C-alpha cells in the first residue's frame, strides 16, 4: 500500500510538467517561513513573501503576510487556522498604492509520511477570500517531496531537494484557478534553520510565468523559555 501511495503521489506531482503556457516572463519571490513551537500541541505559523514582477527586487507584484495557529494532532498531522493579507500591484503602474487588497481566512491540514529516504507532505487548504469588494472561496492541494542528498534524513548539514506541485480550485466562476510547479535545492544549517533556492512555474488558465525563489525557514522551539 505504501509503495502504491508513493507511486501515485509522484505521478500526480510531475503531472504539472505537462501544463506550460506561452508567457516567458521571469520574476522573483523572496520568502520567510516560521513555525514557532509553543507547546507539544501548539505552534504559531509566520510567513512573509515579497513577490516581484522582475528578477531584480523593487518591481513589487505582491506583498503577502500570513499567520496561523497550528494544532499538532500527532506526529505527521497538523491542523491550522489562520489569516492572510495580500496586496497586489499592477506591473509598471504609476499608482503607489496596491490595486488589489485581499483579506483571507484559511483552514488547512498537513499530512506527512515517509517512504525510505523520501518525505511526502500533503497540504489541504480551504480559503475564504475578500478581494477588494468581492468575496470568493478557493480550495488548494499541494504535494511536496523532500529528498536528502548527502544524509539519510534532513538534519543539520544536509543538502536536499524539494519539489512540489499545487493545484488551485474555485467554487464558482472558473473552477481550475492555477497550477504551481516548484523545484529547489535546500540546505539545513541547524535544527531550526534552513534555506532554499528554487524555480517556480505558475500557470493561470492560459497565462504562465517563471519565478526564481529564495526562502529562509526558521522554526524556533519556545517550549523551554518558561522553565
């Protein structure tokens, strides 16, 4: 069963390779992600993404701020509820203020499992979105795979590959919202800190774009601060 599940997951992941659009614009995303562990059951998610229309920072496309409360049900199973704010800017617009402001509430479930050296992460997310004066619902599913390259597991000093495919679905209007295919090389500096540099291909209906991504992940354990 585990072998079959792993094979199906990999097939789904790389199916996104078949969906490429004709646009070849290149932008960049600068990102920070954090999981701040408060107790055995609770942690706080923190996230900042500064997305640019072009490779050079300064041509802002979106500023995304997201936070949430994680409940760790058991090893490999996390339930989250949270809030996000997204400000979007039109390319080369003379307007300094964002053309679109979104307030978003989300609920998600993250399920992880391993097969040999490979770690699979399934993320199911439901979003309630207020985009300017328009209310929308959206469903998302992301499958991510982590493969350590120089050690059996991802631990301090590990070089690893991270690959994911994510699909977005609306509950009205156009059902298929977008697809994101991502591949990155990462390094685990310590138990709490890692960095990734990668490439993301995003397709929105008949429009596609390339993104170079730089990510810092910092997951401090705050459980012993009160002792």
